[in-house]
């Protein structure tokens, strides 16, 4: 009689983990091809258009990078909370509050020069995002409320608050009835890098990545965050301030995600409008877990999923693929990659068992 036995690996796979990731990614794309085939869409042509639309041209690479910036910032933020096993699903709402905070600064002080207005927008967006994230942190620490429920519910409140403002008190009277604020003045718009469409938000991603790596790997608080996430009982035994750490990681997450909302509205949309809410906060959760919360791989995963988003838009135009296909593809990638990561930690062995 043969049995499968699961055994933990004594050494990491290193390059084998890359092979597992690529295999899982190919498997998820294969499942997506089956879904397209059921709808009567030629899968090979669809995959070719998906690649070409996301990565095949200069304009598509620029589009992918533009979408990767807010996705990466949101993923970087939620990775702080996930390291402590705080299941923050509220990046979408924190993104909305960051965009609202930046818009408030512009609408209140529209005549300030850029060197004052842009830092003020960044301050207000970070503060608004952090405040929104600290609400579920308080309910978790003080009232024992599950953070999955509270952060998820706050997403809807944040998005609806944004809609209320652009349909109501902040609606541009010269906007021909469309729900949006006035266009931001030039002083409130993040500039472009060179002659292309890439903006200085890309540099913000690099700076925040370096600061996050130093904080998590070279400071005592960073060590305590990791220790608390790996073993809550050990952290409490060592008298680590668990409640304070929950507030800290949730505040940092909300601030960074709020900055993503500021960057998107200032550099891309140039105003606050409902169309800025396209699910970057939810995609960031996929990015963070696919990259196993590592900063470098998160940047690559954000670019990959952003490219897939751009490619799906091309599929919608060329082959009339439903918009939901992009979310299906993201979900398949998350499930297959997380399942594949099992083999980077464990191995399956076939053992023969003799029966009497």
C-alpha cells in the first residue's frame, strides 16, 4: 500500500521557488484559456493580445507602469499589517480617504504655490488614510472586533463618502453635470519625468521601498512586528507592546495607501472623481501575497498584474471579453501561486506501507 506523506523541507528551494511560481502562473493562464474557450473566444489569440496589450509596446509598458504605481503603494502598505497577521482588507477605503484628503487640501487652498500645496496634499492624504485605518485598529485592540469585517465594511463607507462629495458639495459647477471636482491647478499636479507619461510618483515608490526595508530589517520595532506576526504568544511572553504595534502597522498602512490615492488623483486624474476607484486596493492584496510580503518581488508582481489589467482592456476592445475576466484572472493567479508555494516549504513523498 502506498501513502503520500507531507514533510517540511530542511532547506529553502531558492531557484526552485521561481520554477514553482512560473508553473503556477502558467497553470492559472491555462485555466483562463479554458474560460475563454467556453465563451467561444480563441484562447491563443486572446493570450497574444493580452501580452501585446500589457507589455508589447512602449505605450503599453508606460500604461502598465502607471497602473503599477498605486497598486505597489497599496501592496507595500498592507504588507506591514500582514506581517503581523493583521488581516487588513481595507486598502480600498483607505485609498479613497487618501484621495479625499488630497482633494480637500486643493479645494481649500487652491492658490498656494506648488512647493507648499503638494506637501500639504501629501500630509492630508496620509493623515486621512491613517485615520481610516486606525478605526478598525481601535475596535480590534479595545473591543476585540475582527479586523477582516471592520476593514471590509469601511471600504464601502469610504467609497460612498467619495461619491457623496463629488455628487454633492465638491461637484464642479462647470463640469456639465459629471460627478467630479474642479480640475486641479498646475501647482497641485505631480509632474512628469522627462517627456513621457511617467510621473514622480515612481520615485516615491523607490524611496518608500528603501525606508520600509530599513525599518523592517534594521530597527527594533521592525523586529518586534515580525516576531509578533510569527508568534503572538512569544511576543506577549517577551513583553512586546502588541496593542501599540497593531496601531503602528495599521497607521503606517493607511498612510502609505492614502498616498497612493493622492498620487493617482494628482498625477493621473488631475481631479477627484469616482473613476479613480478601480479596485487597486483589492489587487494589492493579491500582489502582497503572491510576493510573500517581500518588497522587491512585490514591485515585480505589481507590474505584472498592472500589465494584465492593461491587457484585459485590450481584450475588451478587440474580442469583447467581459470586464470581469480581469478579476477572474487575478483570483486564479492568487489561488494557484499560493497553492504552489506549498511546495517551496513542504515536499510530498510516496512511502510504501506493508499490510499484514
